[in-house]
């Protein structure tokens, strides 16, 4: 329902949850006039965004923070470290900041009766393929650490045929620092092992590289749904999400050496442990499922305690 339709035919509202970009404060006031409590739900890394935007794109202006009229601030668990900042920028008491349970469901990959590609072991004649899919638009999610993991792997096993596919690589190639100070010194580059590709969907990547080993990396962005998409499809994802350390192939923070160890293990052992890996991954997916009674109870508690 559009705001114009609500204005023409007002209805009783209990709760208005604002996600992503901000609406005007007067629209929130109208929602309140209809009886709604007003909540801002942050599902993005706003502190990183607010630091990097004025530094690197000073001409960009978007409605990220329009304050006033909020009753509470909610954030995803992996942005809990931002609660003080959320409160300050919205001129609210930090006690109004609460944690909203993280949710993810596989329907994003199976809608329209699409059957997601499942990982399969590579043929003996195929190169070992690492896929890196970071957006390369900020410090929080970029390809540099995964690329260096693949580089160290290649240096350790130079006789092994290898390919490194960097999705969103066109964004990475826009960086003069990367082009002049990093790329020319990589053995992967000298040996012509890197493929730079533009933005692709997860389905496209999994279809094009069904035997790939994905490597992901984050800073202050722990619950990366891309990791769950790989786990759901059985791909041996190498990641640095501490809360999910028991799933997939985990390396802490920026530990390139541990990343190489996990890459080696995934390359050598994943095919043999595939069925166990997929079954184990379902446990993590259920932990965050909107159909999980514990997740539902936590959301109900949030809604009940705001007094709608």
C-alpha cells in the first residue's frame, strides 16, 4: 500500500518499522497519528558507511539518517557495536536500542521453482577454482584478503593448475593503488591465473563454476548472507565469520595463513565429507530461519515490549 492510499483511507496501525533509507519525519508523524509505534531497523553497517562516504564520495547525498519520531532503534546482532552510534545520531537514549534476531531463508534462492546448483567435485583435468564475490566498494567487504589467500596457496603449490575468479572485479580494477602497487606483484597475475568478471548473481556463478571454492571476507559485517547461500548449496566456503566458526571453513579475522590451511583442506577433503557438510550446514540455516520457534519468540518479544 502506498502512502497516498493510506492517507485517503486511514487504517489503524500498531507498528511502523523503517528499514534502510529514511522516510520524512512528517510521514512518521502521520503513522503515529494512525496509532503506530515507530521503529528504525538498521540492517547495514552504518558506521563504516558514514565514515567512508564523506571521505571517498563527498558528492554523494542520500537519506540515510532522518531523525525524529522514533520510539526505538533496532539493529541486527552483527551491528550491535553500533548501538551507541545509532542512539547518538538519532538523538535518543542508548537504552532504546535493541537487538533484532537475524533471519535468513533459502526461498531467496528457490523462488519461482528455481532449483539452486549444488556443488560437485571437479574433474581431474579441471583447474582448482577459487571464486571471490565481494562488492569491492568499501573496506568492509572487498577481495584483497581472499585474493592474498589464493596467492599464498598458489605460491605453496605452484604446480597445481589454479584459477581465481574475482566477481565485481571491474570495481577492483578502478583502483589505481590495486593496479599499480598490488596486482603486478602477484604470482597469480604473472601466471595468468586471475579472471576479472563483472557483477553476477549467485545462481549464475554457481552454474558457471559448480566446483568452485568460494573465499569471503568481512570487516564489521559478520553475518554475510552470501556465506549462507554457499552453505545451502554445499559449496566449501572459506569465511571469517566468528559466530559461524563451526560451519564451513573458518579463518579468524585477516589470518591469511589460516585461510590457506582451510583452502587446502577444502580442496583435498570436501568431496569426501560433502554429505556431512550439507547436513551440518542445515543446522546453522535453521538457527536463523523465520520458521524457527526461537526466532519467532524473540521477534514477538521485541514487538510485545514496545507496547503495540
